[in-house]
């Protein structure tokens, strides 16, 4: 029996030593995989949170721009922004009369006024062509002037370049109007 006990004692330490190396390798592999999964999961969570915050910021910015344009009840309205156009002098149809007029355009924000100013040559050209086709009889009455302001509003709000949205001019005011 002593020889069998010695064999068991001799075989057990070598088996444990060999098995210990394998179990340590397996343990290290499992720890590495768990660490990799944690790092990958953390990175995925981070990027998902970042994109969710970006979408939320975009939505908040859109709501803020809407809030700028339309004041809530009880809040004071923003002061109007006006763009004064240089005076127009045109010959009227069919006789030798002419019109000298000045108009102001009302927009909601200073940004829209800046956009409008960038396109003033095109706007003036459109208005000159339209005004030169009028007769003194058409535009000398109150109704004629009201119709003229509506036509100006329609012309100004048309898109000025391809792909560009239409301008948002709220109103047209006649500040000077002389027919001779």
C-alpha cells in the first residue's frame, strides 16, 4: 500500500501543476473577455448617449427658433424689423406720367433682414418692372394702393434663387407716393 500511496502522492502534484497552468490560462482568458465586453459595452453606451444628446439638442434648437418667431402669451412681442428700400422713380403707362414711391418691408428677425439686403438688386429689379407696367388710374386710389402692396408682397416673397426658400416678408408699407 505504501507503493500505491506514493504513486498517488507523486501523480497528484504533477497533475495539479499541469491542471493549474491550464486553469490559470482559462481564468486569464475569461477575465480578458469580460474586460473586453465591459469596455465595448461602455463605448457603445457612450456613443449612444452622445447621439441621443445630439438629437435632443437639435430638437431644442428647433423649438427655440420657433419660440423666437412667435412670442408666448403674456410675453412682449419682439420689435418689428424694417428694411427701407431706396426710392423708385418709374414712368407709368400709357402717357408721360411718372411715379416716385418709397416702400419699407417688414420682416420678423434681423437675420431675415440681412438675407433680404443681400438680394436687394433682384428685389428692386422685380419691383421696377412691375411698377412700370402700372397706370396712374390703377394706383391712384386707396384700393389701388392696397392692391399694389399685395402685389409687392407676393413679388418679394417669391424665391430669389433656385433652391432658396421664399422670403418671409410680413408686410409692405408705402412711405412716400407721388404721381405726376
